């Protein structure tokens, strides 16, 4: 009857609600209904009908456990509005893309993780793009591959890549030369904060550079044997914030040591290791073997490796 159907639907929603983000397996839903009915048999056809209706109406969503088992989860009102009118396959793809945040997901990974047929995925992606639920961005790791992320998200902060999502070697080279020249003119060792302030005030960069961005440049200059780090005794004071706001920075006590940098004058050829592109790569922390971002798929590392023998 309609009443029993609604009652079952309400019970299923309640079971999913109590499970929270973990979700509930179909067997556990069946067990919960049986317990609520004091051990009476569950009408499996009615249960399947109620679950399918709630999935279609966006009240529930399907998730996957680590072992591949499907689970049912309660869907928020915001998610229900987002998913309204989508097929179950389109909802699944949207959910998968959402789990990657602003890192995005490759088409191949979408197909593998969704278990959908290869011909289905492009059509689903086109539908989601047309509804402005997702957008395609170029992969920093490989310019020939597109990544998909939720429409309202922005790609990760990558100041050292140009509009074609390629490492901007010219910009990095200018930045390095200007920093070395600035330090040489100071007649003293300069801290990271000194160099960050110089980069910011000199307007060398058209994009906002954070302390950690400038640190990558400093590290590369050390690897290239153009700067050497030195420990200095800090004066009591406060640095600017890492984000550049000037508030909330790090305070240090008088007498503590900090790292500063001074020019290193060398003669002879640089070691080939000093030229490895990883030293200036902003994705090195995410680079792993057999990963989306990996040494095997990096064209810069492959190019460097190919020239090692000539050194």
C-alpha cells in the first residue's frame, strides 16, 4: 500500500541518516527493516522500489567502500538540488569528481572508478559541463590531458606555470637572477622574508607569490650553487604573514637562529644534479611512482634524464 511504502521509505531514510557519512550496505538496510518489524520478512521488491525512487528523487546517493561494496547515503538538500534531474550514472560521475577537490580527475580515472563503459563517460561529462556542474582544466602534469573538477572550484595555486600550463622557465630564471642580484647588493645575508618583500615590492611577478613560493626559488638557487644558506642570530621581531597580509606572522625571540642566504661564487661546471627540474617544481610533494603526477610521466624530468649522459 502507499502507507506501507511511505513507511518503508521513511525507515530507510532514518537508517541512512543514522549511519552518517559512512553509508549503509543493502544487507544492513534489510536487517534494520526486519528488526523494526519484529523479525518479520522484508518485502525485497518494495525495498528495491523505495531505494530506486529515493535515488531518482535525490534523497539518497550511492557510495563505494574500499572493497567496492555499494552503500546508500543520505543526501543533503544542497546536494539534492545539485543532482536534480541527473541520471544515476551522471550523479556517480559528479560525486567521483567532487571527491578530488581542486586537484581534478582524469577521464581515464573517472571511467575506471565508476566502472562505466568507455563510450558513456564523454557523453556524461558533456552533460555535466553543459549544466555548469563541472569544468575541464588542463593538467599541469601533462598538458595533453584534461582534468575535470567541480565548476565552482579553482585549480591549485601554481604561480610558476604559464597560461598553457607549462613550467615558465623564463619567469623562474628572471626571478632567480633578480633575487641573487638583490642579495649581492645588500652586503649581508638575507632571510626568506627579506627576499619575499623584495619580490613583492619590486613587482617582478604579476601573480601573488607566497613565502613558500619564494622558498622554492631559494632552494633551487642553493641547489644550483648560486646561493648558500647560513644560520644567523635573529633580532627580536615579527615577520610578515605568509599570505602577505602583514598580520599573524611568526614572532621570534632575540638570540634565536634563522636561515639566511648569501651569494656563492663558484668556478667550474655545475654538477648535473643541480639542474634537475624537480628542484624548481611546485608539484614535487605530490610526485610519486605510478601516481597521476610521477617521474615516469614528467616531460621535464625525462628531458633532463636524456641529457645526463652528455654531462
